[in-house]
C-alpha cells in the first residue's frame, strides 16, 4: 500500500518524516536507470539478473514517488541505441514489461497510478506491445502519478520526427518556416502532454544524459547519483530531492 501524504480535508500535502519541504516537491522527475549490468557483474551474475533487480527498484521508486506527490515519473527503460546489445540481453529486456506489469499492475491500479509511454513503440515485439497496451488501458482513468516509460526512445530521433511532422503540417497549410516557434516544436514532441522535467537523476555515477529528453531538460536540475540502479532506494531519492530543494532555479534570470 502507498502512504498518501495528502490532507484529505484540504487536499494539501501534510508534514512527513522525510525532512522535505512538501511544498517544493518536483512536479516531474526523470531518471536514467543506469548500472544494472555493473551491479550483476560485481556479484558475478549474468547481466539479465541486474535487469531483473532493476525492475524491482522501479516498483520501489514508483511507490516513493507516489507517496511524495510527484506527478510525473519518466524512466529511461530502453534507448534506440540499446538494440546493439547482445540479442539474448535485448530479448530478456523486451520480455521484462510482460512479467513486470503482470505482477505490478494490480498495485498500480489500486493506487491510482497511470501507465504511459514515449518512444518508437511500433518496433517492439508484439508480446511487449500487448502487455504495455493492457497496462495503459487498465490504468487510463487513474488520476494520480503518471508513470512514463521511455522505451525504444532517443532524443535526437524524437526531434527529427518532430521536424518532419512540422514540415508536413506547414506544407499542407501552405505556410513557411517563419511560423516555427519553440511551442510548435514542443507540441510535436512525444512529451507534448507533459511538463518538462524539474529534476533529472542519473544513477551509477556516469555524468551524461545519453540522448534522453535532450530538448526537455534544458532547464532541469541534474543530479548524478553514485548508486547503481538496483541499489537506488527511497533514501537516495529523498536525498536527491533534498539537493534539488537546496538549489535556486533561475531559468536564465537573476
């Protein structure tokens, strides 16, 4: 069960024992879930064991995010570049949503979490697509945390896709490139229905964004956490939010 940190009478966050300012919780948190393979290697286990354990971490972090009142949680699950990994590993990763959502879906439904995705979904195996489609359908009326999986997603490919879509729209309407604005580009991205991330976290100590939401994180706060993703837990997420709350977001101003 998720512990809701909401005052039911006033629909406002109440005090918790997390030592956080619950009036300054990031609206949208995006996470690059890095380190599954290294976690397994450290334990002399197959890499797929790291991916399995990483999915258990997804369950835990989703619960904490919901507890804290985060409205959007975007998780980088599989990039357009990940297809170059060994076939056996790719096949295992593609099958993860099937088993993961089968076991976790009842809890997501019970706790008002809505499952959504971004990415080039048409290239995924049919079994993966079927599982994702069921999760979306069964949670489509939920109004709590939006759990967004970035699957077969790449930031550059997303922007190219957006540019093509804008070109087609302008051509159809007989308009010129003078009509292009930042808002128009936003409107044609896969994330058009979501606010930009307030906080981007990458685990495993690597300090790069690896083609993830490269347009959307222009003014996000970045935190590079040393923990490998399977070891990332509630305390680490809370610590990241504490760091976020200690910063001043100026968006280019003073």
